[in-house]
């Protein structure tokens, strides 16, 4: 099974002890393949820097569990435009499609409302965790 985590899921995994951190642990343990792309990784670094005001060394340290969990970084040129209100969400969708992911895991209502896109099921972290119970 292949999954892509939206940036909000990765942030939640890093800053709280909850479902998202549990899912990141599952990815690190190899229970599924976590795929990502340069866009998501760059966005994650940007949010850690701007919103959480972490220094470069702190960002590198915070990113370690994510880089350990990600089984594949997808370099792609797939463009998706106008599916979501936010162009960043279109980029996340493109990553999931290019990765041939089974699931896009997100807390973003703009993505969740789609339910699926080109064969990728779009679900919440709680619903994704339920697949393992």
C-alpha cells in the first residue's frame, strides 16, 4: 500500500503525540510505503521555519523522522490545475497521482471533499489509521 501525507499531517506528526505521529511511526516501521515529493518536503521545511520559527539545525533535526519514514521521493512533472481552491493542494494531489498512491492522507477539507481523484482515495488520518486495526 502506498500513501502520501499532506503537509498538515506531517506537521501534526512532528508536533503532537496522536494519530498522525502513530501513522508516521507505522511508515517508519514499513507497514506501508510513504511517498512524498520535493514540493511537500519543501513546504514542510518552510512551515517549520516561518510558522514555528525553527532554526536550520532544528528543522534538520525535526525532519529526521519524516525523512526516515518516506520510502520514496517522487520527482515528477505532473501538473494539476484548478481542481482545488488552493494551488498548493493541486500540487499535493499531483504528488499522490504521480506516486500512484492508494491513499492521500489529509486533514484539509478542500481535499477531503473530493473523496478520490484519479484512483487515489483521499481520507483523514483517523480513517487511514482504521485500516490497520
